[in-house]
C-alpha cells in the first residue's frame, strides 16, 4: 500500500528533519533532500579535530595485465584524444577548496549546458576523482546496506561493482537496442523502482551505446518523482555517439533537484591516469558526498583539466565519430564473416559481440583469447546478466592494433573449428564412451566441460 518513498519521508519526519553541522550553510529549500541521506551519515558526528572521518578509502580500478605484444581491446585509451592535454600548464600554488577550483567548476557548467544539463550553478558542482569515485561516494552518502539500486541490463560495470561493495542490492531491468535507442518494458521498470532508492543510468549505454528516447527519459523523470527515487546519470561517453543527447538530458528537468549527473575525463579525452571527474546535483547532497569521498583532487590535475576543457574539441570529435563509424562497419563485417554476430549498434566506440558461435561463455572465451592469442577483450557478464555469452570490443585502439587483434581472433576461430572437426573425427572412430574423454583432453586448461 505504501511505497518506499513514503517510508523515507516518514523516517525523515520522525528524525525531526535534523541535518548534520556540515549542512548548516545549505539553502533552506534543499533541506528536504536530507531524506535521501543514509542513516549512517545522519548519525555521524564530527571528530575531535572538527572533520568527519573518511568512510570510503577505496577506488574502483580495472585490473588489466599489460604484457609484451598484447593487443589491448579493453582499456579506453585513445592517443588522439590524450594529445589534447599536451599544452596543459600548471603551478603548485595553494590547494583549491574541497569542492574544486572555481575556474574548473565554471568550465564544467558550460560543458554541461552544451549537452543539455542546464540550471546548475558553479556552487552545485563537485570535482571528484573520476566518475567511479563520484558514484561510489553517492552510494556511501545516500544508501545504507540492503538498500536497492535499479540498473538497466546491460549497463556500465562500475554501477554494480560499487553497489556490491557498499552492500546494496542490485535490481536489473532488461533492455534492448532498437534503432540506436535503449528500449525497456515499463511494467518491469515500475516493478523495480518501487523497491529502489536510486536509479543509475549511463547515457549512452555501455556497452551497446544506445541512448534513451526523449519520451522515455521524460517518463523516467516522472516515475522517479512519483516514487521519490534519486536519479544518477553518467554521460561520460556522450562525445562518441552521433545522436545528440541534448533533448534526452533536458527531458530530465521535471525530476527537479533529485538529479545527480557525473562525467569524467577518462573516456572523453583518453586521460585515464588523471582521475578527474565531476558531479552535479543539489548542494546538500554534494556536501554529503564531500564527507565520505576518498579525498580531494590535486591542484595539478585540476589545472590540467581546465586546459583540456577550454580546448575546442568539436572538429576532433566530428572526425573521430566518422572514423569510429568506419571501424565499426569494417570490424563488424570481419566478425560476421567468422559467424560472430552482435547486437546492432549504429554508433559509439564499442562492439557488443555474441560468443554463441564459439560454444563458450563470454568470460571463458575472453580468457581463451588472452591465453592463446594474447588479445584482451571485456567479458560481457560484467555488464549484467544478459552479457553471459557476450564480449565487448573497444574500437578506440589505433587501427594497427585493431587490425592485428581481429586477425588473431580469426586465428582463434580457425583453431576452434579445427579442434571441433578433430573432435568429431575422433569420436566417430573411437568406441562408445571414449568421446567424453577425448573432448576433455582437447579442451584448454580451465575449460573442462565447456
């Protein structure tokens, strides 16, 4: 009869709407957003030195082993975009305020307005150590253990990883790609969002690169308001899609100040080592995030980020999107000739490929490619239950490595076909009961029974 949003409002009223001391300077109209804060944060008291203890000293970092002659089609590294920071200049002066350097926050506001996220002043921007750090801090500040987070399937793997580290439950909503748009059944989303406290969305989707239709985005905003659920959107991949996101992101305006948006320099500029990102949202929630995040961003990284954000990248991205379209068509044709079909993706920097033809699950085939051909691809199970027999191939690698990686994948498929033919011939010539032993002998290490 009563939803979880009603229970949150009642708990907030029962607690007397008391906020911690660090929220004293927040605008009065934002005090009601205290109902979204976690119970542990509301009970937290300043330590002896006047600072709240840091509650989250960890970061999410993908562990990828770099070996000689390894073709890496996993990490988001683009040498062309990384060169944009070549002219960055910095000085080691005074440390910036905890929320970030004012110039950087003003540039972030301009960048957000360009993609459709208007109405966020510089005071409503927090500079973070990447989008992963921003999302993890939001979970630590707003969700308690056993709270539920709603995700689309498939979606960015950092969402589920951060939720499980925080002890939250993950509810997946199945989705599919149709003409470049992410589609879903409304009844599935409504059933899930009734039990959730936060709905996290990556726009465009990772790995399918599909975007929400503006009508679906407006429906999400209405649904989040009706059930009193926070909206978190990560738009880090927006420069790689041809379809502009301005209409989609602007459709979330009815959600009001319950929207939290993040972005990072890792994907758009290929600067994975800098760990610079940002979070936009209500000032009260940003102050709560400040109390639990792992640490401030260094002044050197912020000044370099300011140089990058001041660079006009319109022509660079236009050229890169055309090049990615050619790579996507060429690589897709090569994989289709091997019998490896994928979900249709008319845009973006990824290929979402099915491993059903190989007879292996996504993780098993990724490990097989790494062991036999030294090609790194991302297992699809990281992106959700629907990716069990999928892998993601990153097209941001330079074309020489991409060509060599696909050549090695072709060699692996030929080896699989040759092993299958040899196994068939062996089973045909061997007595009954010996086929299973022969198959186990031919299987790679760790692949018995596949």
